[in-house]
């Protein structure tokens, strides 16, 4: 009722009164009562007509999808590493482990240069890659650079930043 009154007011204000106000605004919908077997058969028929999505292996791997998966994996690795270290740090007094800063620094200092480089790089690369991709997603949240060209530019920036 309210919608019809608003329609009438808008049509009167624009000077277009006519056959729209003469017809009742009624939607026709019919329901049919079905038995349980008929409803199951109808659902099966609808499911057969529904298109299926192709399997992931059908698609050719693209740079955008590969880097998106890599972003998720780096986030998973970083959060998993944080949880493992936090759990070990909380369990250290109960288990007798020494995870204070001085002990960790001394243990890291006793490693050879190659091992230090591998450990530092292994920690820094996922962190920087995930951070740059986070900035890229924040830019996308502002609805800018959503084109394929803009997306590829940001992918290149994220890869080159590492």
C-alpha cells in the first residue's frame, strides 16, 4: 500500500499519471503441494540441469593465482610459526627449556654464517612477501587498481620487493 502511494506521488510530481495507477500491483505466484517422492524427484531434476564447475586441474596455472596461493601459504607459515613459538615459550618453565632472549641470541651466534643466512632469509622472505601483499589488498579495498593491468603491476611489485 505504501509503495503504491509513493509510486503515485512520484508519477504525479513528474506529470506521468496514466495506466500504471489503474492496474493493481499484484504478483501472481502459484504453489503446488507435492508428495515427498515428487519433491525429491523435482530436486534431482533441478540438480541434473545445474551446471557443474570444472575441477581445479582444468585451469591453466596463472601468475595471479599462483601468487595468491603463495600469499596464503606464507600467512599460514607465519601464523603457524608464531603459535609454535608462543606455545613453546609458555611451556618452557614446565619443561625446563631456556627460551629467554640471551639463550636464543647465544645459540644463534654459535651457528655458522651460512646457517644464519638461511635462517634469516627463511624468516624475512615470507614476512616481506606477505606484508607487501597485505598492502596490495588494502589498495584493492579502496576499489583502485582492480584491472588486470593494475593487478599484474602490484604482483610484480610484490615479487620484486622480495
